[in-house]
């Protein structure tokens, strides 16, 4: 039998006495206390502490811990003392992480009761700078060793992306797939994007970093949403361009009014609709505005109605006046027989009767404004030549009694206007022909810049 040391026997006696003294008081207190809530439950029981400990076991623990620390970089200079299973760590370590790591390693050795961590971080410049430089050097050497693999991955990614750009450059192929030029460009862009993504995936696969792709795509998605909100107007305009290219709401050189802006259509681009105003100026309207706007097209139906008003004397017969005016309008060559010209009595005023005349012209052969002007002049002359008066407004003036009535001497009378030289009416009537100057300018500009127009004469108009 081995002989027990006095120290171990003393420890056993002290343990028994402590258990005997604490046992009577432990049970009543446990009964008196309320049960602890589930949230404050005690941690899981750990390995029980041995009842006996000797110097040999402490030496074994110290030797085991020291042998482990000698194999771990940064823990080689840690001092270890063990007494009764209690491990005390002293000294300095390079970083704060090493302090926790040393304590964790020591606590996992069998026979250790607890660990007293007295380690401190070494704040000397050389002690911290040397490991950092060494780690940096290792990283650089690792990068240099991996450069050939990175080059291969980069080459594969570029090759796949270049293949996508090559396929997207075949414009004729995409235009055969979809007749719409805008959709063809959109499809080519989609092909480029898909091949670029495939190139990135292939490169990451070679590097063994495909797990990074999910993080990259997730970050790209979040960034894409943020950019989408930032460029919402641009995206709206882009989608409107796509819808307009599909619907084809007008043709080139159509005379239209868009949001109060009048002119002839020059072209429809991926960003704006180009008009040439009747003054010969270029007008760019964003496609988002065009898509939502009310569009008035004068060219789609060449027949257009004009109207004007004339007032005759209150004593004249308005029905006869309408007949005379209509006959004069119908005698004009540019006024259409069908739909026929018409007239109504719009109002009976204090000093005259207002007649309203309507007529139709073909805008492909007659200028609307010129035709209306000539019809107004013809009706006015016909009424005057048939004895109808076109009175001016009559005002009743009242003079106070006793006030002098102003008179006008013969010398103050206005001088008679000299007679005007008659102008050939045949020449004026020929001026009713439409002005083709703006339409000619539009055709010339379209001939000079053929690309970038989304209007297609082969597609049906909305």
C-alpha cells in the first residue's frame, strides 16, 4: 500500500468537516427559497472536482499545458503554475485574442479545477510589429503563389464574357428574332449580362470561391434596389420608350400635338420623341411624358373641320344670311362637298345676330389656317354684297343735363383713307395649298440620320 502524504490527508479531513457543517443548513434554506424561474436556470453540471490532488498530478498538468503552449505561436512565453488543480497563467502575449485562447486551452486539460488568467498584452513595438510584418509577408507570398491560378480564372472569365459580347454584336440575328429594334438591343444587352455573370461564376469556380458568389449577388441586389430608387425617373423613361416602340402611336412626319406642344414627328429615340415645331425648331419631349400624354394627331385623318363666326344686323334675316354665307363657302374649290358645309345661329346679341359657319378641308391638299381664312373672307364679302350689314357694337351714351355736348369741327374730321389697290384673288386662292417646307425639312433630317429611330413603318399603328 502506498503511504498517503500528510497534505492529502489534511485535505480529506477539511473536506469532510466542511460537508458536515454545511449539510444541516443547506436543506432548510433550499426549502424556504422559492423555485428559480426557468430563465435563470443553473448551467449544465460540469465534471466533478476530484477529492484528492497531489503534486504529481499538478506537475503532469503543468507539463501538458506547457507542451501545448510551446506548439502555439504567441503562447510560447506564457508562464504556468499549478497548485491543487488551479492553473495560474502569467506573462505577456502579443494580442488580446491570445489571452482568451491561452485560458481556453488550459481549461480543457483534464484535472484542471479553474484557471487564473494573469496574462497581459505585450505593448512593445517590436513585439507587435514583428508578427504583423511576418503575417503580411506570409500573405504576400500566398498571393504570389496563387497568381497563376488567379490568372487562369481571370482568363476564363474574360473569355466567357467576350463570347457574350461577340454574340450580342450580331445585330441582324436579334432583329430577325424580334422585328422591333429597341427589343433587339434589349435582348443583346441581356445576352451580354448573362455571359458576364457566367464568366464570373466560372472564374470563382476555378478559384474555389463559389461561396463568395452568393454574397456578391446579394450585395449587388441591395445596391440595385438603391440605384433603382435613385434613377426611378430614368427607368420610367426607359420602360416608356419600350412601350412606345411596341405601340407605334404615330408615324414619322405626322402633325401632332403632345402636351400642348405642336409639330411634326422627326423620330422616336430610346430617350425622347423629337418634334420639329411649325417654326422650324427642334423639340425634345421625354418618352415618359409622351407615353402618359394625350396625343392629338392631325395627319391620321386628313379631313379637318374649320369654323368661324360672323355677326349680322339684328334687323336682317339670319336664315337668309346663313344661306348666302354657305353658298360662298361651298363655291370655294378646296372646301369638301362631303362632309358638307353647315351653319347655325349661335347667339342673338344686343346689336347683332351671331352666325357660326362650318366647313371641311383636306389637309393633304389645303392648309388648314389658310383655308379657314379664305372661307371667312368669302362669306364676309358675300354677306356684304347681298345687303347684310356687319354692325359694330352699339353703345348708348347718356349726357347729364346742363353739360356741354362735345362737337367736332369739319377740320377735325379724319382724313379719308386712299383707295386700296385690288389684289388678284386667284393668286390668294392658290396660297391655300399646304406649306410643305417643314415636312421637307423633316424628311431631309431623317435621311441624314437614319439610325436610332424606333418608328417602324412596317409595324401597325396603335
